[in-house]
C-alpha cells in the first residue's frame, strides 16, 4: 500500500519539478522522493539510501546519506517542496471560514536537541516543538514550526499574514487578545474566539478593540447562552473543532512526535512537511481530485 501511494505521489511531484539540473547528479525532486520513501515508512533517511529497502523495480540511483544531508540544506529542495504543497492545496476548494490552532510535537526530555524547548502541551508540560497551522475545509493551508515554549498568540501574527481576501478565523480562547484580533483584522479577517474568563461580558471600548467586541458579541451574548443565537454564530464555534480532527489525522499518520532520528528545526520541518503532504494527498485521492 505504501509503494502504491509513493508511486502516485511521485508522479504528482514530477509534474512540478523542473527539468534535469545541470552539473547535478541528483535532482531536487529525487532528494524529496528519498525523504518521502523514508518518512512514509517512518524510517530514517539513511535507511532510504539503501537500495535493499526499495522495490526491485527501482528505476533511479540513490544518493548517499552524506549527499542527502548536504542537499537537504539547499534552498532548491525547500522551494520545490513548497511548490508541490501549494499545487496540492490549490486543488481543494476554499471557503471564507478558517481555523487556527497548534499541535505539540513531543520529544524525550533526555534528548540533546538544544532547539527543542520546554513548554505547555495540551494541558501539561512537555519538551519539543509545536506546529501552528491554519486549516480551511480540512486542508492545512498555512503552517509554521516553533519551539514548545512559543505562545500561540505570538505565532498567530505570522500565520495570519498569509491570509488573503476576506473571511473569518475561528480559534479557542487562547487566541483571545487585542493584538491577535488586530492582526486578523489587518489581513481582512474577523477572529472569532471565545472570551477569556477575565474578559467575558466586558464591553468597555477602552479595554477591547472593535474587532474583539464583535467576536464577544458572537461568543458571549445573552442570546448565545439562551440558545437563541443565530445558526451562523453557532456554526462558527462548532466548525472550530474541524482543525482538531485534522490534527488527529496527522497524529494517526505518525506525526504525534518526531522519531529519534529527526532532530533540530531543519530536519523536523522537512519531516513535518512530508507528513502533511502525505495526509493532504490522501485527502485529494479520496475526494477524486488526483488519480
């Protein structure tokens, strides 16, 4: 099953890749294919560099582990991977409703990865990295990687800059702050986040911005508590759980924690990108968007 998925995804990658690069034995797309084969099987890159671990009908040479380590640092590999992901994202229809949230990527407390920080992870303390993402209709459209110590509101400013047009961004109450509401408004979107306990029912314009007051009217109005609020407002809050299902699907596909052979931000980012690519390609296949 992994081999069949790999072949279909490899064909999709080849549609985006440039022609053969001069003075280069291994093209950028071949480097990505080796990463794809490794992370599709939840193995290390060195494992994927061994021809014995590939199907017998393998029709291309394999780089060494040292070559993979060197080439993965080049900008061309990252740019090609971004183009492939964007081409896949463009296949899905987009709505005006977005969800934003974060997912912890835990590693061992005994790891020597000095970039893996300690911070809050779903109610407890853990060490590792954190994936911040914006989801739209079940598709991870924008994401970034930080240390576990990074606050969700800090990462939200960078994520919201990627939004275009007008629409809504639904989040949990961890994003309820004036700066995040202002960032969403500056990018043409209204943030809808349940109010924090100390901000529930506060209608003081000296304390809350206009955008935050609009979100408060949706989430904390008397009609909401009486069950008489509009279906539109209730639908926005219920739709926030969609990104949690997206994260659950990523976890089901092995993204709950980076394996021991994936350490340092560069490797973790490549690993996360490949895992997201695999999950989105499966979604596109189920939706009939790719063959």
